[in-house]
């Protein structure tokens, strides 16, 4: 059930049902909001800092990318990454690109708007990700996974693609929603 729920979140609008004929229990999974709904599902027991999850999507050189994120009042970070609907629990290049862009974008916004005093000063990545819940999903035509278990994406170009997308779209979001 957990995996089928995950697949329904990762493929917005898809309906998946499962039935246990022994107990007559049935589950229906359908999430039109896709990974934004996934982030909200992961954050149900937490108090969000801002309304809805931030959703970013794009494509470059055949690589489809989706990112949803939301901060809450907690201290821990919860980040799930997927490549071609496979849970990459060890992360990989898509996670590296996301982290780099997130830290840079938040620092640039904070500096530009006077939240930081001078340019050498800045927030560390751990500080920026505190209380963050995020889902990063990429669709890669020819994925290269590290190891037998396919738990870490190795395509080097994906890092740059995700980094550029998050940097541009998150900066725009911050400008539109100060």
C-alpha cells in the first residue's frame, strides 16, 4: 500500500486501488495535486510556516523535473527523492542540485532584502533546510544509478538542470510572495 500510494503521488491524477480479498479491505489512491499533495501528506502532523506547498516543474533536454517543498515549525528536514518513480533513498545528483540552489536562492533573497547585513554573511545549508519537507522527482531518459539497489542517481547533468530550475523558479516565487 505504501508503494502504491507513493506511485499515485508521483503520477498526478493516476488512480490506483488495492484490495485484500482475505479481509475485504480496500484502499484507493488518487492525488490530483501530485507531489504537492505528497508534501502536504508528509506534513500533516506539523505546523506549516506558509500556506500551500511550493511547486516547481520544468523540462530540459528530455529530463522532466518536479519539486514540491514546504517549511514547518519543526527542526528536522524530510526530503524524498525519486528518479523515474524509483525511490532514490541515498539521493544523488538531483538532490545535490536541489540543495545547492535552495541555499543560494534563500541567501540571495535574504541579502537583497536586507535580512543579512553584508555579502560574506550567509545561512548554511542545514539552516535553510531546517523544518523543510520536500519531494524531488525527476524523469531521466537514460538513468545511471550507483550500486545494485538503484538508491542513488548518478547522472551528472541532472544536478545542473535541477539547480538551474530551482534557482530560477524559487527566486521568482520569493519575489511574488515576499
